[in-house]
C-alpha cells in the first residue's frame, strides 16, 4: 500500500472552501491536474455519484463517491483497475486562519505501490492544494 497526503492552510472560511471543493464540475477551472470531469449521473455529489476524470499524462478514470459528509466537510471516492485500487480523500476543517484542507490518495492492490511511485501523484496533490488555496483566497479578497 502507498499513501500520500498534503495539507494546506487557506485564508478563507471552511464553508467557502468546502463549496469550492465539492463543486467537482468546476475543478478544471482551478487546477491544471484535471483536464475534464464528466458526470456519469445526475444530482448533487453524494455517495454513489460517479464521474470520469481526465488528467494530463494519465488514462481517464471512472471514480465513485464512497463517503460524503456535508456536515463534516469531507468526501472520499475510489477508482479501480486491474490489480489496483486508488482511494482519494478530500477534507476541509475550520482553523484559526480560516481553514485547513487535506488531500490524500492511497494506492492498494498488487500494482498499487508501483503505480503510486511511478505516477505524478505527489506533484499533482501539491498542484491541487495550491490551486484550491488560490481559488478560495482570491474569491474572498
């Protein structure tokens, strides 16, 4: 198993950051790590929601939301392929400067550790955190 995580402090209210984070349709506007997101169902993001995400230098992947907590401001989604499962978690918490967002990704399965090391995940997590912070802080300025 391979696990990566990044936490970023954001000078914006946690509810504002959560609104940006859960609006997955607009992610391509604020992070270069997502080329497009295609919803595979209708309605608000919830457990069971499915999307196809296209990212630079990676194959398109279908993700399914497995946890969604509006009150706790976090969600988890999973994608699977032969010999691998990837679980990504997104969480927002209030703190003294505004909020703290934590993004993490975990690889499991026979190919999980190898894929976790070979792909651009550490760089992509950092880019997503930076983009999220910029989007949230610039919209509250």
